[in-house]
């Protein structure tokens, strides 16, 4: 019986995040919120605060987005959990975790839109550019998967206080109103 690797977990998490986000109403990938992402972006490993340059339909010449937001969710895992089949692990552990990530992303997008309204910018058709970049990994204990411009890192660690293995899913991303470019 093989164990799940961080890469297999990260890959399942990014697919699950995209799936859950499209199903939630409205979700990160929902047209209702006007979120645009560069699905072809191939960004290298980046750190908090760096800028990513992406192309979207509202900014076809490109837009620089500061990667200044992080999301993460952690949960305990045990040996038998890592011996599960990938689909079984996804249903039992990843689906709830990526639902949390999706709701956090959704709240962040709504926060950006609310900030625009608070600043006196009443946008009839708000467009928010989204960028996500891979976070650094360690060779044995973490891996990153990217799909459709969204990157998720999975890290297996050990909690010394509770004496148990912990899986963390996290992502580095940025949001920017596209109207800033039009000025």
C-alpha cells in the first residue's frame, strides 16, 4: 500500500479548490464577482510582498498584482489517513479544507469590492484581477501544485505539543481592482 505524497495531496487540493469555488454561489471563480485570473500564468516561486504580472481579459496588456495575501488551513492526519486512496482522502479530508479556503477567498474578494465602494468608487461592473504563485517548498515534506493560475502548497509537519502529524494547505495570492489600470 503506498502513502500519499505531498505532491498528490497538493494536486488534489488545487483541483478540489477550483471545483468547490465554482460550485459555491458566488465563489472565487464566479462571474458574479467579476474575478479574472490568468489561467496560463506560469509564475515561479515567489515570496510575500512580491509582484506578479498577469494578463486578464480586462487588462490584456497585463497588470501587476502584489502578492500580499496568504490563506492556510491545517488539520491533523494519522498514518492510516496517508495510506488511503487519493479519492477517499479527498472526500474525507480535502473537501472540507478546500471549502474553508474557498470561503476565505470569497470573503477577500468581497472585501476588495467593499473597499472600492467605501473609497467612493461605484463600479457598475467591478473587475478584480487575481494572481497566485507557488510558495517555496522543502524536498521531502511539501509540494506545490498549480492549475488554471491557482497554486496550492501542501506541507506535512509534526506538532510537537499534540504529538501528531499535521497537514497544512496554503496559498500566496493577490487581488487588485482592474479599474486602477485604466486610469
